[in-house]
C-alpha cells in the first residue's frame, strides 16, 4: 500500500480529471477535507489510502 503524500493525492485527483468537490464526493468527504489532504494539514486514514490505491489501480487498469 502506498503512503499517499499530499502531492500523490493531488496527482491522483488530477489523473481522474476531478475538481476537489467532485473528488470529495467520490471518496465520501468534503472539499475542505480534500484541501487539507492536498496541503498536508491532514494525512489520509488507512481506509482512504486503500481507497486511493483502488482508484489508482482502476484508472491505470482501464488505460492499459
């Protein structure tokens, strides 16, 4: 499992082509929380890290 730092979280969101509000809806949180994740004020929980792994895998799997 990836550790998912602030840069990786932002890169994932951009890779998926989502605005912060849309990304927040996908992961079940608020836009404000996504902002905190992307600025490093908050760190993702274990559950969010696993969800990010799944989203990344699904995106990359669909693009190959």
